[in-house]
């Protein structure tokens, strides 16, 4: 039996109606966040439905319940849930159901981070390397080698070439630039938007020490205004860029307002858990993937003179060519990192800072990532490496080796299969796009499922070989 619940209450359906579901794997694309959807037939203008939809059919009603939690049950199994968007005409209520990631963060979804009020943190009279809020590391002041911070004016004011200069246990004269911990920022985003963020990005021993490099000086302010040190990116843009660097997997539960983060490579490490050989219709169509080599690329900050000619440390990673000629799938990431200066042991840049000194408030910068290393050799350090993990693509402990090897191996042998599968309500209710399935000697991930409820025909599925 097919059942539609609106905000937890059973809605009246038209006799012999059907619901079209499109279920999409969210883990195999990186430039956007895919979601599943459902299309329902018009719901009748019954007394129950009119009440559930806030009497939107009455033109005298100025507003109604235009968005609501909608759940699709089939034979007692929850097979899909999301946010319903309703319109009404003389034939009934038209209801489409999505998991609206475009609205996951509510009013803050499209607001740049640099315009969101994340509050301020008082700067102590004697500045310390880390400022905490409620016991959480919020911002830090790492020493950065940057002789060009004041452009050509530095020598005239005795600038020593370092941001957040530090000696003998105290900060000395020079520009103070706070850098926000990514972990703390994500928790503030969750608190501000009424959502929950959890998982790898917060709990990983090294990723939890990530900070966002910026060049905005305090200029003597008594407080750190957090938004001044954040990029003009939206929250989804930040999440997408973090995902592309560390090959993160995002599980959005739109109804519950919950985001759980994990590693995409763990999907490919997991064993096969389901055998669907008996559900496969004999006919199928195989589709080749022509771009099976992976290229990982950084978009570099053009205001940093050290990056004018792309340094070898920031070179792209490219899957080695094999015997079978294939194209390249390029992934460009806006979150790069800084170079390491071997003479000073510091992260290094050569770029003008954002400061009221010498009218430099209009200078631009791109956010970059560093690991907070703490105090080492009497210096507060944020570096592109931490405990064997590197923020460069290449080399031992690099991003490609650490976070992308399983997906890279998957891509080298992947192809798609269009196939009809005899899926029942239990299959749909327990469908997990992270789980591998087995069909007649081959393992797959499910990319897409298109099916109508009640189930009268096989589901049209797109699979990818793993």
C-alpha cells in the first residue's frame, strides 16, 4: 500500500495514483551536491488535505504551508523523505518532494561568510598564540614569512618580514593576523543555522587542526571580528571546496538538518554487502567512461608572488598513463596551501596584506589551508604539514596518496551499466548509495534509481563498476 505523510499526517491520495521516485547517488560528483526527488500526482482537494496544506486553495488566504516534511511509505517501509513544495490549482495540490540542499542552511544559504555575524573574540592585553571560546580553539596567530605584507613601504616602518612575529615567548611589533580554525567555524555555522555537522572533518586528528589562512590585520583592534577573516564564499561553497581537497563524502539529512562527513575512499574499501543477481533483468546497456585518469589541481592565489611561476610543490597530480588510452577528469580546487620556507621553518608567502596601513584595505586574497602545529622551537607554527600528512597533492603523505588512491583505482576500470532491476519496497527502503552490490560476477555502486510506486515495473537503474 502506498502512503504519503505530510508533517507526520496521512494525506488523501487519488485512487490508483503513483509516485515517481528519482534516487541519486550523492558521492560521485564534486562540483555540486546532488539529491533525490519525488513527483506525486495531484492530491485531491479533500477536507483533510486542505487542512494539511493550510487551505492554500482558498484565494482569501494570504499565506499557507508552502514547505512541509513529506514521507513516502510503501507497504509500511519508508522509501523516501524530503521537503515538499506545494502549489494548488482547481485540480488539487501539486506536490514535488526534494531534499533541498539549496535551502539546507536556511537564510544563510547564499550569504557570503564574510557577511555573516559570527561574533567577536576579545584580544587579551598579552596576545597568546591561540584564542579559545568555551574551551574550543577558535583562532590562532601563526608566524608567517611574508616580506611583501606592506608592499614597498615595509622598510620605512622597520617591518621585519613576518606576520605575527614572535620571540622569547611574546608577540613583537608587526601585523597581527588571526586565522580561524575550520573545525570551530563549522560548529559556528551549525549553531547559526540550526543544523548539526559531525564526522571526519571535525574528528580527524589532522583535519581538526586546519586553519584558514588570510591576510587581514587586526590593526590594533581590541576584538577579532570573525567575518573579517573569512572569504566571500557561501557555506555550500566552503563545503564543496573542502570536499574536493580531502575527497569527503557528505550525508545530508535535510528533514533532520543533519550533515555527517566521512571519507569517500572508505566507500571503496568496504566489502560487498548485497547480491542482486536474482533481481537483474537479462537485458542491459554498457556505457564507457572515456575520462578515467584523475587530475587534481590547485587554483593558485595570483596575489602571492611566490606562486607566479607554479612551484613544484603545488604541481598537479595526474594518474599515470596506462596501456589503454583514456581521457582526463580534472578536478580544480580553490583551497590550496602555502609554500614552506626551509631557511626559516615557516609557511611563506609574498603578497600585500589587507590593512589600514598605507591604504591597503582593498588588497585581495584567496583563502588557503594550513595545519596548526602549535608552538615549536619558540614559534607559533601553521604549516602545510602535520604528523606525516601534507596539504600538497604530491609526495609521501600528500593528498593524492592519502585521500584519493581508492577512488583513483576505481576510475581506472570504471564503466556504466544501464539495467532494469526487480526492486521491492525493502530494497528501496534499505538502499544505501555507499554500499556495493554484486550482480553476476561484477561489483557495482548504484548511481541512480528511477522507479514508480506502487511497484508494477522493474526499476530503471544506472550502475557503475567498482
